[in-house]
C-alpha cells in the first residue's frame, strides 16, 4: 500500500484512526504515525534483544526494527501467518514496524469522541498502553500508546530526565507555564524536568479543552500576568493540541503568549501545520533538554 497521506485540515479537532486487529481484537493508531502497510516478510533475529522484538527487516533503503505486537499485547508465542502485515510507523524520529494480523480501514472522528480509559484498564498504574477508547461507528476501538510500547522495549527512547541540567537560580521561578498533556506518566516526567530546570510554576491539564477553559477563565483577569508560556501535546482526547493552538493564536488577548508544541508526531508535514496555526516552536519528544533551551529563548524574547 502507498504511504498514507494526512488529509485533515489543521485545527479542526479531528483525527483519522487506522483500525487493525490482533487476535481478532480491534485496535487503533493515529494515521499520522503510519508511513505504510506492508506484507510481512522474513525477519533477521537479533541476539539479546527484548523478547517482543522479532529482529530487523530492510525492505528498501531503511533498516526497520520489527516488534511482535501480538506477543507484546498477549504474551502468547506468535506463529507468523502468511497474511500478517507490517505496520510501519514513524514517531519520536524513529521508524518501527509492528506485526499485526489485519488492517480494517481508516475512520475519521472527533477527538471529543475519544474517552480516556480509567485505571481499571491499566491495572491501577499511572499509564496503561491504551491512550483512549474511540467510538468508531458501531465499534469500540482501543487506541494504543505506541510511544509507551517503544519506551517499554527500549527505555532509552523515552524522555531522558538526566539531559536536563540542575538550575539553582531564582529567575525562572517567576514564570508561569501551562502544560497540556494527557499522559500521566509524561506529565510527571515533564513537570519534574522543568522543576529541575527551575520552572516551578506549572499548571497541568489532561487535554486541550481543560487548558483552553483555564486560559479563558484567566483572560478577563489579564492572562498575560498569569500565563507566560504554553506547552501542548498534539494527541489528546476531547481537544487536540492543534485545535488548542488555533484557538489561542486566533484570540486577540491570548495570541501573544508563546506556545510550544511538544509531540512525538513532529514531522515536516506536521511542522507545516503547526506553523500555519501559529505555534511559536515545535519539538519532537523525547528531547526534554532542548525544550528547556527553547523555553528560555521564548521567554527572553518576550522580555526583550
């Protein structure tokens, strides 16, 4: 199949979900993360790799790590099928192929139709591997957190808090930052990293809608005195980061506040979208050290 194209207009709060199955269970992934779908092929095993890593595969000019998604999700030994597919993804500047059983098609829905799963689906832990449950027609589709899957398999691909230098001054403490991020685990890691860097005044929100409601509530009180900078993910239930960016940068009062999109989805196509919506900077996770540098630059520019 040809490489997928991102057809959505920016800032509409819609998402295209690619539905696929593993052992007849229906799952979903944001189409923006999918480069292409390929027929499965022979994989070269790599000694001492994670048990969910099948090995490497080089279909053309790029080396791909192949993840045995059926094994990762169920723990059952996988018997490769002749009709299995490789779903080739790109996020966090990584290309990974995931083995799946079938691809069912693409659905376009609103982020408002995606609900955050409660802790009963993640065994009470801070973050399960389901980022949301989507109603697609008559079907319920589990949206998987592929960043967390990759981080579980290779922890070095996740946010590296040791990249942030300890800051002992007081200058950064005066700034107020709004953070919109739906992952509890990532929120905690980003908050800890920013606090280590000296940015201690952080208002956290689970999605773009909650952040937007807060920004509107402080607007009449003088938002410029309560919010110095906004950091937003893109993929979030209820309201995504592109929609939040569009609302902020279309508002006569709020548009002056610097806004950073911090997402695993940053690619040339997504960068063009974010720039068109007015984002001041766009960074790919997990580059938390560079995020601090960019925050410094935007705040210094604002005070110049």
